């Protein structure tokens, strides 16, 4: 399986020994310049909760052959992009 930006993956022990507790992630990007073993990849991803909301950003090492691709969940309410825009830039909490 090829991992691409936007993929929603279910990661369990078959994707890597660190996933003792299975998690669901949305891939931000694959990190192809990070050297690894054949058949493994590094990714930046958002960990998703049961509602499909991003709860934590993570950099993960996994075996794509052991990951399960899920259907894209509906975006959370209020996640639509402004008309004609590329999205809003987010500022760190506590800044103006």
C-alpha cells in the first residue's frame, strides 16, 4: 500500500509494534527523505478521536502493508474553507 497525504489509516500491531493500542490517523505528509528499512515509512499525521477530530499531531514510523485504509470521515463542523480561499492560517493559542 502506498501512503499519501489525506489518507485516513487505522494502525495496529500489524503496522508496527508501537501500536499496542490501535489508533486512527490522517496523514499530513510522508517523509521520504527520512531513511528507514525497506517497506517502512515515516509520516507526519494527526491522531483522530472517535468523532474524527484531530486531537494530536504525531510523527510515526510504520509499515504501510500492515495499515488499514479507512473511508474518509466527514469533516468536523466548521472545518469548511472560506469561499475562494486556501484555508485559514492558525495561530498558536494565546497569541493575537
